[in-house]
């Protein structure tokens, strides 16, 4: 199988990965539940601040402090712009957090990201010459549309949504594995090359900084909602971070590798954080 075919398969798997994750999210996301948290302006303010101001600022600051090569810096900044992984509810449940507010955070982050990234990427990501529409198009197609379809399906046909959601989740999980394998095949040498860079260190610092910062500085929020905020900021929507990279030709493969490294690194960070927050909740009798 030639390189062109492998690249095409990788792009197809990315589209299915993104659309499947957001469809899965929508099939579980009740609008009424999400609206409860959206009425809490303190929670909304902290969420918007960390998702779209401080999160990207931390990523950008790390690229200034650590001597990252430009493609790795590009990947980290894109990661910083894409909050909230679809597996957030599982992490919040482990942390004994507020699952109702989790729905609010996921809706806020997903819709906000579609509006924010097309404007921010052309301005803040050096080396990525792309228009706002080029960034917006894949985000609308594989983030907003599947999310809305899932939420409408849940509202109109809850029985069908309950049956479809596990199937969508399994298919998406399988496609995720295929996508990672294709990444390793296509960009294997670049992955090996990243071992001698600061790429992993930069991401570890990023996840630690945004998780600890958002948790400790969430003044006035109870423990179970602080954990939602911190885990929502810790986990990243890597499909959305990939989207601008695959939307243009000739992108340096090291930027793609940087985003792909986020899969294991953010998972480890989220599991550790959920365990810590869960222990705190247990100690407080939550």
C-alpha cells in the first residue's frame, strides 16, 4: 500500500473518529441537563476563561519558555485551543464530580470551539497559513453537525438513541485504534524523532499546569464542580486539533505527531487527576 493511499485512509479515519465521538456525545447529552449548569454564571465564566483564554495562553507560553521546534510548537498551540475530550464523563464519574455540570461543560466547549478556532488559528498559529473558513469547515462538519444530530435524536427518539449510542461508541473506539496505527505507519520516523525533542515534556507541563491551575483558582465552586472544570480543561479534543493540520497541504508531519502524542499523555494526566479529585471528594464526604 503506497503512502498516498495510507494518507487518504488516515484522513478518512480522522473524520470518522471526530464525527463518531461527537455523535456519541450528542446521543448522551440532554439539553435540559446541560442548561442547568449554563445558568451558573460563575461556572460558565471559569469554563470560558480556561477553555479559550488561559488554556491557549498556557500552551503559547510553554512554546516561548521551552526550545520547541516550530512544528511541535504549532501542535501544542492547537491542542491548547481544543478543550474537552469525549471521554470526560468517565473521568468525572471517577472523580465523583457533578455529571450534570459535565454535560454543560461539554456543550459549552464544543460549540465555543467551533466559533473560536476559526478566528484564533489564523492569528495565533505561526506557520499555518489558513483562512478562517478552512478551519471552520471541518469543525462544522465533524463537530457541530454530529453533536446536533445526536442531541436531536436523543430528544425525539430516546429509545433509538439508547440502542445506537453503544454501537457508535464501539465503532468509534475501533476507528481510534485504526487511526493511531495508521499514524504510526505513516509518521513512524517522525515519532521516533520526537523522542529526542522537548515535545513530551512540553505536553506534560501543559496538562499539569491547566489542570492544577483551573482546579485551584476556581474560587466559589464546590469540589464536585471544580473537578468538572479541571478535568474538562485537562482533556483535549484532539480531533479538532488535527482538523486544521489535515485541511492544508504540505504541513510538517512533526505537528501531526505532536497532536498524536496527546492521546496517551492526556489520558494518563486525566486518570491521575480523576484519582486525586476522587480522593479529595471522598475525604470531604461528597
